[in-house]
């Protein structure tokens, strides 16, 4: 596929946070360099890796002048993204996880849609890769949304906002989007996107695959190793604070409750139902909840039963997928 000439094309920064990413960093960087959209820079943020990631990143930068490397102590994914944005020089940002891969025409397609529709952020869809199987994952809706419509969409459990499937205006990434420096939280990308929505007026969702999302059993999203009750409590304190300050919390309280029930059921075990914020979520009867969440709210009163149901449901889905 022939690359689009770089002349008159705005620069796009592809930011790749990398922590112990030695087995797949070359793949992700290679997919960035292979874009048909020619005017790019790649910023690799080595987040205190203890494997060969720093050496690989430095060698890649030595081999291609479009690559720069930032080395820092381990601070977590959000801080790596923050560092990448500070180091970027382009007006447009693409986040790519070190274990994922951009398809060759990803940026050309996304920037074309951004220019055509005057968008602040634009998403394509993705291809999920599990072992030797691939699945196309599409957005449940397609088109142009306002910032408020996008915010509500982020609470939809069908929402799919992986990193690498979008480009965004750099000036939307203000420092307040990120969690505080001293907090490493679960599901940071969702929280960051909720905060980011305050700076967006026009959001595009399009069902053309632009990336491969590789399921890695040892990744943060797979192991849920940060999903302690303390971390989730801090997560929802920050989320509700952001919505309250924007005057959005009251209209989204039902959606926030559904998110709490989902995270408590699927990401926390053992569950301490005596904690005030957990007890409040389990006893909240202000809303008529969708069936899924009404069932979860009931099951969460019996944490061991809830955990058993979820584990066996996952096992059944895994068996049926083969």
C-alpha cells in the first residue's frame, strides 16, 4: 500500500507506553512506522521496565529518526500517557498500547474522517485477537456525537474505547484529565475518557477496523491485579467528583450505579459488603435498572454465589467459543 505524501499533512504523534513490553514492542512500533499516512512521530515511553524494553526502544530510535524514547521510573499507565503527551510535538495524538497493532491505513482513514466532519476525536473499530482467532468488534452506534452524547455512551457496557483506535486533538489533553500522580487505578482508560469528554464537542464513531487488539493473559486488563476495593472506591470518588463539577452527576446517577454494580461483580473478590459505598450501591432502589444490573444487585448480596455464577459463566463462554 502506497503511503500518502507527507507534504501539507499535519503531524500525528503515536504514543506508545511500554512496561516490560519486550516480546511485542517491535510489532507495535513497526505497525506505527508502516502507516500510509506519512507525517508521523512515534514516542515510546519506557515506564521503568525491568526487561529488555529500554534497550529495544533505544535501538528502534537509533534506526529511525521518527522515533523518540522517554525513560522514566515506573509510574503506571496514566502517568506514561501523560509523559508521552508532554513529549509529543504534533497537534494530533494517537495512543497505541505496546501489545497492540495499527492497521496500515488507520491514520489515513481516521484523519480523513476528522477533516471531513470537523471532529475533535475520531474512532475506528478494532479486530480482537485471541490466540489464532480473530473477531471484529464494532461500535453499537455509528456517526457523529456531541460531547454530552459521548459521555453518556461511555457508560454503555457495549462501549468499546480501546487505545489505538482513535486520534484526537492534542489540545484536548489537559493535565486535569489524568488521575493524581500518586494514584494507580483500575480501568484508567475509561476514567480518562470520561474526563476527556469535557473537552470534546464533536466525536466520530466509525465501524472500519483500524487496529488489532491482542488479548494478553498477563496484561493489566486481563489479570485485574489492581482491582482491590480500595482502588475501586478511589476510582468512583474521582469519577463522581468530575461529573459533579461539570453538573452531570445528577443526570448520570443511574449509569454510575450500573457501573459500580458491574465492577463490583466482575472485578472484586472477595467483596466486603459492609463498606459504606458498597452497601449504598447494593441498597439503592431509586432507579428501575436494566435486567442485567437488577440481577447483579441482588447477587451481590451473596458474594460467593455471585462469584461462582460469574466464574462458571466465563468458563461456559470459553468452551462455547472453541
